[in-house]
C-alpha cells in the first residue's frame, strides 16, 4: 500500500496533447509518479458540446480515482473550460489544478499594458472561461480571444515550422496584434509546441505556456497539502488511452519529449 505522498498525480486530456503537461511536470517535479489518461478514441473535444464533455470528463475522473491518485491535473483547456466545477465536486477535497486558472494568473503577472490575447479551441473560446478567470482577478484587463482550431491538426502532423502553419498562425493572430496585446496565452494543449513559430509571428509579445505554469501550481498545491513525494527511487509513469491510433507513439513522444514505455488501452464508455 502506497503512502499518500507516493500516490501518483493523475493528468488527463482529450487525447495526446496533455503530454505537454506531463513533460512540464516531469521536469518540475522529477520525484512524482504520474498516471496519464488521454481519450484518444473520442478526441477532439474542442468542437463538442458542454454536456458531452462533462459526461466524458466524469468517466475519466472516476477512472483516475480508481488509480488512487493524490491530485488531479486537467491538462485539457476545453475540459477545464466547461467541466472544471463538476470535476472538483467529484474529486472531493483532493487538489485539482487546471490549465486555465494557471494560465490566467500567469498572463496577469506578465502583462504590462493589461491587454491579453488568448488562442484556443472553439469550445474554450465560446465558454469565455479565460476571460472570466482573468476578470475575477482584474476586471480592467482587456481579453481578446481567438479560436484557432486549424493549429491542432497542423501540430499533430508535425508541421511545427512549416509555411502552412506560419501563414495560418499569421492570419489568426492578426486581430489580436491589431488590438495591441502584449501577452498571449497558448490556451490549448497543442500550442506550446508552436512557441518558436508563434513568437516569430508575434514578436515582442510574451507567450504564456500553460503547461509550465500549471506544473508550477501543482508543485505549490502539493507542498501546501504536504503531499510532495520525497522518497527516492525511479518514478513510475503510466499512460492510459482509450484507443491506440496509428502513429500514436510517434506523436505522443513528440509531445512528451521522451519515449513512452507503458501504454495501456482502457475502455471507459
Ligand atoms: N486538448 C484540447 C485543448 O487543450 C485540444 C484538442 C481537442 O480539441 O480535444 O483544448
């Protein structure tokens, strides 16, 4: 039986993109055990309705609670945007961290002119979740959101430095740059991989990588709850998915930045 501190952190996403969060967690908290769930059979969530996403999210949380996790990380912006509250209820008192709260705080800390841009999926943009999270701390801030759904398949294709991606990003960023934003939240699991390209297209704008800021807030929450794993030994990383599609390992390892050893398929539906 594992002590509370040795129990894994549960990280989940609609698919493979949440591995950017796992990567940031591995770097920030190298002693922690991690269980990841990616709903690869039902991705994308970014175009689905609130009710469907809530329903899927509840199934994932139940699965992770069965794995005896000590904290939950909602790595998917779309899930955090529409199901964050339900997930927190389901999780009881356990720490639940999410990319939107962390990204909103990091954007507020970074902006100098109070003009913040957010790029995300359609569902995240329609939910207005980033603007609400930012305005809860600073009602004066101007928040400009832009749905950028085409960037998701371009990243999965590996076109991280491709002319098509550059032109797509340039077109999407036009209205945000015209609004003089000085900070841009990469509000989707996939976008941190486009950081070099986006920073060239939006030079002078600070990019907020929600994977890094979320890892920071996980570290803080675990320390406050006295749940940091201090024991030595090699950490255990387990990856669960609802389907193993073609090229899953190749794409996953691109997001994770290292090899994925234990991948298992589970059926939640
Ligand atoms: N993980 C999703 C997000 O961060 C992007 C992919 C999807 O649409 O499911 O919003």
